[in-house]
């Protein structure tokens, strides 16, 4: 799709859901990314643990979704991670975003994962 078509579609959906009015939108951007899937090698786990360990030192940082968690997950899991990040900020406690999508079943439970940090 053309960038304007993608933007118009997204705006229309947000208006239809009552999140915004069309007049609220001043500018929109479409970012297309290549190679958005994680790349695994034999040593990826150690490298990933090192990166996540450093990122976890920032108290106010929540990294979510495929590019944030550095793993393949579906859109539902990305949205759940975003909800948990927002809930963490609102509730002033850290929910375990890392656990989202790790269950063996492919069905969302609605369960919140609390993690002491």
C-alpha cells in the first residue's frame, strides 16, 4: 500500500474506535523495516542476556514487542506487553513482560505476570 493509504487506514480505525478525531492528526509517518525478525546464532542467548541485563538497569525503561524483546512473537503478545508496560507505570510495580508468550499453549489467558524487581 502507499504510505498515505496506510496512514488513512490507521487513522480511520482510530477514529472508529473513538480514540481520536480526524482533526487531531497533524502528521503521520509510515516506517517500513526490513529484516524485523530476530536473528539467532549459536551464542545468541548469552549476548541477549547481556543486553537485557544492561537494559534492566534503567528503572523507567520498558522494552516491548519483537524489536524490544529481541524475539519472534505474535501481535497479541506485543499488545499484551504494551498493556503490561502501561500497567507497570500506572500501578508502580513491575509486571513480568518477559513471560508474555512463553506458555506452550497458543491461547491468551489474560493472566498478569508480576515480577519483583
